[in-house]
């Protein structure tokens, strides 16, 4: 039985003080009735250490929003997997659509980062997704298939079983327009079948596949009811404690 993951991607929001306040509110909201799922908070780099201190001793994991694949070196403006591990990160988001669209992130780079994450004891949370033009031209599965194949190619079957993949249709991110549960299920079932072909049935069954794209408290339950949706990568709705807690504490329909 796959364990749900609810991950909050804070993107470029929150000063250190604001981040600490939000992390404390989320921790407090989960302590009375801890959910039977994994919760991950991914603040900006500047707040990682402070938020990590807030989360110490809790069941909430700390994640970063990106990293370089090298351990160290002359890479101005980059952060290494060793640095993330040092401040307490357990997860790292890779190849988010905003990184792909705005900053040139590629599947090949994500593959190298996924390898480096595993080598440093971090769980890669790898994003894949199609644009609106690609969906409207009936290329969704083709595009997703190419992305999944490329980003997972350097991982062993055992490592794939410990990886998290998030399907995030680009056209649904920050637009308020979420994929229907049926649309998400179609793609996420396809991802699992492709991984079964490339890495085996066992790793495919263990792989947790999240949905990301305008997830809110009022649509999360219907998404989680689908058999291949194992959680959510949440953007805007994770920036307020009550909203994110509402997603974490969803009730299945």
C-alpha cells in the first residue's frame, strides 16, 4: 500500500520570519491529529535552515526546490545536494515546470540531479507535465513518456521505488484550472505502466506519483480517490496554514 505524500512548494514566497511562522502553524495543526501520510515543506533556500529547526522532532520532512548535481565547485548561484543534506533536507524538487520554462531545466539535467540526490540520501521529487498546446495536439502521453524515460534512466529499480514523481500539467499550474481526476488518472496510470516496462512491476507499484496543478481543499479528495494518485504537490494553496492543512486532512469521497 503506497503512503500518500502531501508536499508544499512555497516557490519564491516568505521571508525567513514568515517561513518560520507558517511552518510553526502547520506543525501545530498536525500535532493533535497527525495524519497517516507524509508531509513535506519546501521553502526557499534562504529559509531552509530556519524551517528545518522548526520541524525538528516532528513527522514533517524538509525539502528544497532545486539543486545542482555536483557536490561542490565553481557554480555561482547554485546549491549542492551536500548543502541540502547538511541543513536537514530529505527531499528535493527537480525539473518543476517553472524551472523548465523560465530557467532552461532539461530532462537530461534532471536525470543527473536525480542520480546525485540518491547518492546523497535525498529523495528526488521529479516533475513531468505537458503544455496546453501539447495536450490540445493529443501529444500528452508522448511528451510524458519521453520525460519519464529520460529522468529515470540513471536510477536502479530499487531507487525508482524510493523516488517520487509528480505529474503537473503546465496548463494547470497557478491558473486555477485543475485537471479532472480522470485526466490525471489517465496520465498517472500511463506513468506507472511505463515504469513497469523500464524498471519492473515491483518498483512501478512502489513508486509514488503525485498530482500537481491548482490543488485546493475543495478538489483534493476527488483527486485522491483515483487509484494512481498518491498525493499532491501543492503550490499557492500551501502558503496559508489552514488551506494546506485542509488539503493534508482531506476526506475521501
